[in-house]
């Protein structure tokens, strides 16, 4: 019994070309998926860190309205809320005047993809800032 070869029409590409096209499509989709996943992770890290920075500013201002003139205490109260942050990079500025205390906090966040970002000419860190002002009691 003779087997007949399956005939191809002129428009069908050979099977090995289809496998190569599938591999290229897979590589493109996986790359886009990785960028999306890392973007979500990076955004979540920035939101978490900003919430910490804002909490530090608020807590420092709260301490300042109860203990007027105690700038070192304001800084210590703020730093007590930052166990997950690098205290060497955390900057807390306290100003007094006009019957109020103003606490400014800034913290640079180094991005996960910083080598890639620097390679294309971008900056590798984002500085998050928060400020809280409260009136002194009494």
C-alpha cells in the first residue's frame, strides 16, 4: 500500500517556520509580561515607602505639638516609625514658628531596575517627600 504525501497549498509556510514564529511571539509576550510585573512591584514599593514617609511626617508633627521646641524628639519620634527604611538616607527637617511646627521628610528610593534605567539615560532613584504642619497646643 502506498502512502501519499500530504499536499501543501502554496500559501502554507513550512512547519519549521511556524515553530520559529511561535518562539518569537512567545519571547515578545514574556518580555512584556516581565516588564508589567516589575512595574507593578516597583509601584507597590513606592506607594509603601511614601506611606511610611507621610506617617513619619505626621507623627513628628504630633510629637512637636505636645513637646514644643524639642526638635531632637521630633526626629526620634519619626525615626521610630521607620524600621523598614535606611535611617542614613532618611532626612527629617523640623521648623518652628508662628505657633506651629512644620516637619518635612524626604527619602530617596533606589529602583529595582536601576541598572537598566541608567543604561537608557534615566535616573536610578526617586526622592519621596512629605510635609506635615500642626498648630502648637496651649
